[in-house]
C-alpha cells in the first residue's frame, strides 16, 4: 500500500503488521484510520502520534472502527455509516443485524464468535 504508513502494530486475521510493513489493500481497508500516520505528516518528535490533535482547532475525524455490536453507539445508523465508509451496500430496510452481516460478508469486520 503506497503512501500510507502504520504508526502502530495491528493484528488482522492472525497476521501482525507494523510501521514499515507493506500492507495489502484488502487488509488496509480493515484497519482503522487511527492506526495510520496522517497524510503529509509523520510522527511528532517524541515518536508518538497525537491522535486527537489535528492542528487546525477542529475536531478529529471520526475513526473508521466498527461500532460496538451492542450497547451505546450500536444502533443501525452507526452501522449504516460504517458500512458506507467501507463501500458496503445495504438495502434501505436493512436492520442493524443485516448491516453487520453485510459487513462481515464483505470482509470489513471479523464475524463474532
């Protein structure tokens, strides 16, 4: 994956990827934005990225991590937004469980065990 660099080690489907590793596109789509170095930037002088500080006074962009499967933040709207971020198409009448199943089928998230 050219142009993007991980700032931390991540585990995807039993494989570990870290800074300096070449991450295949299909794997990169499954890694949240919080794990990547910002565009045009690198890390701060201390070696750690300041995740919440975008430097412009605005809020940090929403991470592309999957919403929780239950509890606060697990509603169908959150899952629809997540599916849309990952180009997973779901019917307008789909329930939360339908959207989660579609994301699993697309390989965007791991099936819950």
